[in-house]
C-alpha cells in the first residue's frame, strides 16, 4: 500500500478495503507502532475526510462490528519516528435488504447486502453518520485531516462475512442537512456531538460556547435598547433619571439638545448641576449640544439642567 499518483481531485472513486472477511477477533485498543500501518490501511494523502460503507452476508439485520483508527506520525529523535493511534469511530453496522452491486473488485459477491443502519458507540469530533434504516445505503464519514493513515478493524457480530469500501474526498456542501442520526452515549458524532453552547442570546442572557465541560468563550448579546434615539425631558430640579440601570448595556450615548441650559450627568447618584459630566447647550435647533459616550457602565444615569428649561425632549438618549 502506497501513496497514490492519481491526479488530485475533490474525491476519489470508491475502493475496496476489506472483502469477505470472516475475522471474529474482538476489536482491540490500538497501541503506538514503530512502523507505518500496512494492514487494512488507507493513506489519507491530501484528503480531509474518508467515507465508509459496510456490507456482508447473508441476511438482513445481521450485524458487523467495526472501528476506524487514525494514525499520526511523530518524530522520536533525529531520525526515529513512531505512529500514534486514536480511535476515530467505533460501532455496529446492521445489514439491510439491498444488494451492494454487481460482484467485482470492490464487492465480495452479487449477493452481498449493504448496511442500512450504523449505530456508533464511540466517535471523535468531526465524524458523522448517515443511518437511514430503510434498506438504502448507510455510511460513516470521518475527519482524517490530521492523520497520515487510517486502518479499519472489523469482527463479525452475527453476519457471515464482512466487506468495507471507502472513498477519500472533501466534505460535501450541505452535508449537515442530511438526516444524520446515531444512537449511543458519549459520542462526538453527528446528532450526539457534545453540546457546543448554552443560552438564549436574548435580553441580557449570554451564549456560552464549550468543548466538553470547559467554557472557552461567551457571546454577549446587544442590550435591549432603551428607546434608542429617544428624547427625555430634563429641567433644573429635581435630578431626573436619563437612563435606567440595564445589566445588558454595552454603551450609552447622551446628547444635550437644550438651547439655554448646560446638562450635568451623574453615574449612579443624584445629579447636581456643575458637579458631574457637563454637556454644553446646543448652538441652535439644527446643531445639538455636547454629547458623551459612556461605555461599560450598566447603572442608572441621572441628569439635571443648569437653569429651568421646559423644552420637551431636550436630552437625546440611546443605548446598545
């Protein structure tokens, strides 16, 4: 088994890997090897994924046990190397009633039945299962982008023989829209992949992204706007709430529209004219007065005018 000299394409043809196997040895946990794997091995080349179909004899609903192992090459010194395995996928394929095809290089016999159900019990993130359970072809797709080689182990459940064919390629566009379904627990595959996030992204609720139980990021939603671009009426007594406290606020913008009074803002406490954030009055009706952007403050913002101003909507406010 060697690297292919075929032209690089988006996918390779389906090829035979295992034909009419009668192995019944229980699937074993792989160990580090000093040499590259050569038995039931696939050189992944430049392809990021490999798709598998399972077949066998003799009757529908008979089962085949399988495991897919990825091998990564590591240097062990100036000249030495070793190959480190990891189980990418493991499970059970159940035969349907459909014949895989005419007997030939990739098919053990004209009566070999293709598996229509794949039940995955262990899976590495990125592997996906299409399991229609309707006597059409089920298949398993694994991510092999970090592997030099893949190997496949099988043992008979109650089937008489086992065949495995494979196809190297790229992930098909729209693949995730397929009816992807597997059974089992603790899987990192298809519908059983670990929860990638929690939260509603509504109001002030963040969405937390996680791998397994380890949080690595939060997506914080925009604050619910408090009358974005609205107008608030402020006079010189008493101190008035310009913006109420908002735990989801990221930023607030406040502009003085009064033509006669200076606006003083206070963060949290009672506003006192001249003792806070001063915003100058507007020059005229078309040219607003002083503005301020207040970031990362979620408490109440109060305001007061320096002199009486009965103008309705003399302060413009918005928050995000």
